[in-house]
């Protein structure tokens, strides 16, 4: 979607798609959305970082998106259930190598 086609929205109307207390985490999420063409902003309450507030409402960091892109952004951030989970042990892992590689090591 082309960001220039979005109508301007006042800051208080942008929608929160992600909330955290970790600034790096918020930037990773915003970057993921921007790679997909969704304009995202990381927002922190003014003064919270300067005061060292890391908990509660003032410590919360949010990722905001345009209301028209809210549903798409949420779907991108949902975990993918189709991915296989990692096994609990390596007992079922099959290791394979070429005989040529084994000869090279000798």
C-alpha cells in the first residue's frame, strides 16, 4: 500500500498495535511493519526516559499505525501457527553428511 494515499490522521487517532516496556523491542516491531510497507511510529510519553521511568503508564512504549492499516498490521504481528515447533530433544534429529566431506577431513 502506498503511504501517500493515506489521509492525514491526528496523532491521538493513530492506533496502538503493540505495547511494551522495552524500547528496542518496540523498534524491532516498528521495523517489521515498515518492511511490509506499513508506516509505524514508536511512541513514549514525553519526559519518561529523561526521568528514568520504566514501569507503569509513563514507562509504556507503544507502536502506532494508521487506522486504515491497523488490521493488516495486527495480522503481521500474530504468531504463525503453521510453523513447526522445535523438538524438546535432539533424539529425533537425523544428521546427514556426504561421504566426500568425511574423506576431506582425513
